[in-house]
């Protein structure tokens, strides 16, 4: 058995290991010439050795013979067939994956671009910058648009140089060069860089590369027009006219219209009239017709104004289709939904512009075209409009005539015009009713105002102004809650209806809800930041709420807006006086007195302030001025006389008291001071005479007081019997009625603003010569005898 095993592997290493032979030469010889040895296995055949068969290899199983000594063992190696022990490796005996990857990488490696392709890429970049610049300029981002335009110009120059350097000068794109230069000039113009824009346009116009660039002189003329260099503008417009062919008819007459506008700015209305007339004869439009009317008006030519207005009416309007008109007319149908249509919006915008031109022209010339007055002029315009088929515009002019009557305070004539619209279409009827309600409200006829406001709301329930007029009528009737509801509805329908928001704030003030009033006025202030009435109401609300800082802040803001308003200055003085800041109070009261020296509240406070500080020399002029403003009030003259006594001018004081006695012989205070002064000066006869008059006046005064007290007792008793007295009786004064108080600018700028209530001062009793002779009366707010 052992012998068999030895024979089984007997020839295994004998031919496979070349080092088994004694020498290298015999080894190569044995491999190459041994003919007796059998042929190799199927792995070798009769072909040259493969990759697994090397001339020099380590012993392996590749040449091990199969069984038996005479036959070689077949090759069993698997590496040459492409197998591998590496996991997840695909079967690829021919290395096709690696070959394909190397080929793809070679394909991805782009060869160096040619000069023509580089030029195309550069041109594409210029186009992108040009489009970005134009878009930014269109969106009003002029600075960024100019930056892109300059970069596009730089790259376009680089492109031209590159093509010239590479022998491609014939591929230079002149249209791109023109577009870049024109865009740059336009961006300069948009950024108000007028000189740079003119230089750029001039370079384009003078370039022989752009033969059709002469029309750019229109842009140069526009720049001169904006700079108010109208002579240069006209020159450029005329040069552009010379270079534009006669076939471009519309462009030529648009330039002529620009020439006419330049003449208007220069005041040469006759030349402008000729330019506009030429345009109207060839390519008429509403804007030129309106300018023609203005020139005739400026020249004072009545017949010229009529001819120009008739030529304006001859221009064909932009008319909508019948279906669209029916759709627009049915505005009261809440279920009608009209989708957004840009073309329809543009048509409506143009129709509104035509309406403004025609109505404004009629309002302009109506007062001049007829010597009998504006009424005859309006009637002529209305007749011409009706003859031309502008029925709606004729109604607008009729409403304008009524408004003109109102401006001249001819309310009866205005009411007559408005009443003519009661039988016309709903929209015009609602407007007329709204105006009628307003007129009747101004005349105090609340019932008529309420009636026509109801009519306006019945015709158009979304009429915010009609709600405001209805609310005003309810305020006059005392229904403040109902008025507030209507004002809220008006503000909801039209959020920017300032009348509704302002009246809402006033009604909330009347109802005592000052926080809501403050919110309404602040909302209105956001809409009208420079309106003095609104700022005053905000400051007044803070004053009522006791917010001293905010009240002063808003009043100071108002004072900066209307620096010489005496009412605002007096209000600031009153607030500071209320919080014992007498320095600022004195400043504001003095400023108020400087602007409006006859405000009695301000005069009273200033005089009392100086008396309290014992500066009688400064107090005396204020009391003297008050005595001249109110000569029937004896208290002012008494204050002057008392100030004279205080400063030691006894003779002047005695003379003043005698003047007071002449004009007011029964005044007890004057007689007391006369008795006292005559006694001090040793004039016993005069003192006795005045003492007799004093006793008589005191008796008369006592009798009058007794009679008045008896009368009051009888009145109270009668009231108690009739059940008219409530708990504790009625307070002095009467309750304010339900009238609607206008808190507008008249109330703000008036002199009746509340003044601070000063401290009450009790005067000393009459005694010796150095005692205070104000009397033993209690002095009130203005330190005057009560």
C-alpha cells in the first residue's frame, strides 16, 4: 500500500521545479528539447505558455501530472481565469470595466476650447448681464442696474478685443455693442447722472457704426427737459425730427408734442399752441387736446378755448364692448365676480384718464368762455358734451357746477342743481343725494340731511360718505351710539375715509371712552402724519386721561408744526401750571400772549402769577390791558389801582379809584378803598363824603342780596312742590344739549382753551397803612374779587 502511494505522486515535482536539475543550462535544455516527454495538459495544448506559465515559477500544482507516470497532471490554478477571493468583485476576466472607466475618463477630459467657443461663452455672459441690468432698472433698482450695465460694457469691450486678437474681427456683433451702450446711457439717465448719459448718447449718435441712432436725440432732449434746459431740449427734438423718416408718423408727432411742452415750460404759449394744433390735425389724442385747451386758456382766447374744447371732444374714446359695459354696470349684484384682466384694467385706466381730461378742461374754461359768469360757461360745456355723446361726463360737469356754487356759498343754487339728479341713474343719484345731505347738514336742517342720507344709502348701500352724513345727523339728534355704529360701518367700507375715523374719535370722546378715541386718532395720525387737528385731538386725549408726559409731547409736536398758534401755547402753559412747573408755564403763556395779546385767560394768569410773586410792576400792564379789553368789568381797574397802592404810588392809586367811582358809582370795593386812602392822606372831608356813599351802597347791596335770597327760596319751594327738585337739587349751570360740537381747527386755534386753575389766595384784612388793601374777599382763580 505504501508502495502504491509513492507511485501515485512519483513524478509530481520532477518536471515542475526547474531548480530540481543540477544546472540552469540543463534545465532550459530539458524544457525545450525533451521529445520523449509527453505533451502537456489541456491547459497548455500546443500553444505558447499563457500567463499562468512562466519561464521561472515556483513549484505549484499547475504541472502536476494526472495519475500515472506517463501523463502530466492538468492545470488547476484559477487565477488566470479571472476568479478572485475578494468579496463582491464582479467576474471580469478581460478587464473590461477598468478599460471602459479609463476610456470614459479620457472622454470626460475636455480638450482645450477653441477661440471661437471662448468668444461665444463671453458673448453669452454679456447677454446675461445686459438682461439683468434691464430687469433691475425696470424694477426701479437703478443703482444695481447701472452696476450691471457697466460690467456688461466692460465684458463687451473684452470680447471685441479677444476676437480682434484671434483673427475673428468679422464676428464682432455691432447690435450687441449698440444694445450695451444704449443700456448704459439709459441707466445713467435713470440714476440722474445727466452728463454721463449725455456723453454716452453723444458717442452712440456720432458713431458711424450705428447709422440709425439719430432718434436717440429724443432721449438727449428728454434729459435737457428734465434739467430745465428747454432751449437745448427743443434743439435736440428738432434734430431728431430731421433724422426720422416720414413713414414713422406717430413718432414724429410725439416728438412735436414734446416740443410743444417745452414751449409751455418756457411760457411761449403761442408757439406751443401751434405745435399742439399740428399734432391734433394729424394724430389727435386726448393728452394733446388737453394741452391745447390749457394754451388757449393761458392766452385768454375765449373762442380759442371753445375751439380747443371741441377738438378735444372729437378725439375718439376707448370704448368697451357691450357685454363688458353691462358687466361693469351691474355693480350692485354681489354675486357678480369679475376676474382680474390686465387688458380690461388698462382700458379702464385710459377711460379714467379721458374723463379727467374732459372734466378738468370744462372746469378750467367754464369761468372764462362766457362773460355772463361761470354758470353759462358750465351750461355750454354740458350742452357740447351731450351733443358729442358724453352723457355721463355731462353729469360729472353738472356736479362740478354745483360744487362751484358751493364754493361761492350759493347753497340754494347748488341744492337746485343736485335735486335735478333725483330722477337720473343710480350712481349719479347717490352722489347728488350725498351732497344734498351734506348741504342740509351745514344749514342746520337735520331732518332733510337725514332724509337724503337715507336716499343715498338706499341707492348705494356701500357709500361710506352717506354713512358719515347719516352719523352726523344722529349726533345732532343725540343718538351717539347709533352714530358710532355708522362711523364704524363707513370705516369698514372705506378704510381710508378720514372723516369717518375722525368723527368716530369725537363721538368716543363725547361718550367718555377716551381710550377708544385715542386709538381712532392714532390710526388717523398714521394716515395723516402732519395733520394738526389729529395731533391736537391725540394730545387732548392724553390730557384728559392724565398722561402728562405724552400730552406735553404731542402738544410740543403740534407746536413745532404750527409754531405761532396761541391756543396750543396756552394749552402747554396750562398743563405745566397744573403740575406746578411755573417756569415753563410762564414761558408758554408769554409766547401765547405775544402772538395773541387779547386772550383774557392768558392775561389773567400772567397778572395773577406776577401778583403771587409780588412783582406788581409787571402785573400792572396785564390788568390795564384787561380793563381796556373789558371796560365794563370793574375788577380789572380795581386790580390796577391795588397794584399802584402796593408799589407805594398812593396819589396815582387815589386818582385811579376816583376814575372807577365815576364810571361805577355804586361799587362798594371802590368806595372802601377811597375812604381808606382819603383817611391816610388826611382828607377828612373827602373821606366822610365817600363814607356816606359807602353806607348807602352797602345798604343797597344788602337789600339786593336779601331780595335775591328770598327769590331763590321761593323758587326752591315752588320747585319742591312741583316735584322738580331731585336729590339734593340741581347743580349750578345747565346740562349741555345734544348739539354736535365741531372740534376742528377753529376750536383748536381759538382762545377759549381751558386754562389752569391756580391756587386760591386769601387776602389780608384791612388794618394799618401797610396792610394789603385787596379787601377781605376770597380771591379766585385769577386773583380777582369774587
